[in-house]
C-alpha cells in the first residue's frame, strides 16, 4: 500500500518537477489511443520513439506501420504530421495522458485521447473459432450483392479482420474476444473503423460496423452456406468495369504536377505496356495500392512497362497538390502522375469506361494502346491470401502483355 501511495505521489508531482528542472518527459513507447468518430470511441495503437528533435511516431494498419512524415514534442505539446493525408495529430500531455485532435479528415477534426499501453487481461474462455473467409449479403451503391469478410484468428486475444468490397478493403481491424464478442478496431490516418463480431447459435456472425461509410448492422455466413442458400457471390473485380469499345485506344491528356500536358499519344508510351491507374491521394485504398504499383514499375520498367496515375483531387489540391506530392514521396512513386480534375469530374473527363465507380481502378493497355484487362479496386495486405492473389494477377497480366510481339502503334 505504501509503495502504491508513493508511486501515485510521484506521478502527481512529476509535471511540476519537469517544469522546474526544464526537462521534457519521454513519450517513447506504445500508447492505447481512441479517436471519437461516428459517435464511437474507436481504439487504435500509437507508438512513439526518440527524444527531443529526434522524436518519431506512427500508427498501425495491422502490423504495418504508418509513419508520421514529421513529428515534434515541445512544452508538453505533441504534433505528428501525416502529409500524405494532409492531416495531423495534435495533443497535449495532461496528467500522463495525451489529449487532442486529429484532422482534418472529412473536413473536420476529431477528438483523440491516449494513455500508456497496458496489457489487456485475458478473457479467452469459451472463445469460438471464426477464422477464415465469410460472406456478407449487401446491396451497395456499386451494384454489389456480397462482400467478403476475412478473419485471421491467431488466438482469442490476437484477432485481425477486414471487409473486402469491390473497391478494396477496410484495412486491418485488430482486437480480441471479450464477453461473447470479438471487438476489433482500426485507425491509420485515413479510415477509423470499429467492428464488433458476435457469433450466433446458427453459425452466422452478426457484424456491427462503424466506419467512413457510417454505421451498419450486417450478417456474415460461410461461403458454402451462402451458395447453398442461393446468395450471389461477391463481385469479381476483373469484370466490374469495362470500356465501350475495346478496339479503340484508351485516351488521356492531362497536366502533370508541373503543368505540362501529357497524353497517350506521347512518344514515351508508344509500343509500351501501360497501366492507367484511376486514383486520388484522399483515397485509403489508393494508399494500399500505391506502394505495390511503385514496386511493379521498378520491376518491369526496363522491359517496357509504363504506369500513368490519373489523380482526381479536391479543388484546393488541384491548385496546390501538396498532399499528392507527399503521397508520391511516401510511397516512392516515380511513374507518371497527372492532375486530372476533381473526383466529381471523373466520368466527364473519362468517357470510354463503363461502370467506373471504384477507387482505385487500373486499366491494362497492350502495346497498341488498347485496353486488354481492367481491375476494379485493390485489396490491401489485410485481405491476406486475396491480396496475394491480386498482386500475382497484376504481375501475370503485365508479364503476358510484355511478352507479346512489339508492334508499331496504330494510334
């Protein structure tokens, strides 16, 4: 009891001691944080390392680190910049807790609170296995009738899950089993999400979800059960988007970040395999795809691959594309990036695609400039084997197109 009292006393007087001594308390370590979004306090992990001018901070997407592009801690105030989202986390150290906000996100700032990490008490007794693939019946604005739910359950205290839609997944929501439910959450700078999975006696999973799309109550079943009930499968991203006339070259003509017009008829694209990527730095699934495309370009560039990102940004970013530049820097993008307009301009600016409603979408052009394959969306690493399948498919399609005979462009 005496030891506890002394510890509490030292904790209470520490801020005054720091002020008198001129020293700065260390923030290094893991923090248990929450962001208040959609009426929910959504837990997430925050980690900080270093001292003084060498401080660093990062969020997590599953086990992947989302590192702040800049960080500072002065006079009890912490700032973590996430330039590729044009947002920052600002908090003050108050009684051992970090209290502040994150934003702008959806043009608003959201309350943030963080406390030193404490290991959760085990509550795994009676936890059922929900590992593997599930399907969720929906009627989405994109015409989907089912989504996939991917669950990776290492133990009752270490569970990760993601919902995969045609445009991509939710990122990795992580958490554990407690009081008959799996409580999973995520925030990595662009998409806060809280998912509560409740196993039912009939073998289904009740899903209570809060994310950028709002709040929803859904039900997941195993794929074989869904087929037996006659439920349609999830949308095939390889057949979701097409073009009006596949015999016509895919046309684009937009300025790069320096204002120079770049067109599909330019010499750099003649006789090359070209991936035309419809994207935007505001789009979380585009953040998932960008590092993969950057690596794909480095891998096949010498063999005749070009990648062109048609980036649709908000009006202020068209005037000063600071976020897009940070996006390119963060993911090591050295392929062509063009400013194509605002997201609302997409359908007017691109008239050849049919059912283009997923961010991102990638058009694979053969050496003659014609669309040979289209992939809607992009599943991130949180999608597990489905992510590996998609990346393998991208590689295979590029290799197949590169292997075709080099011919003089008819454009």
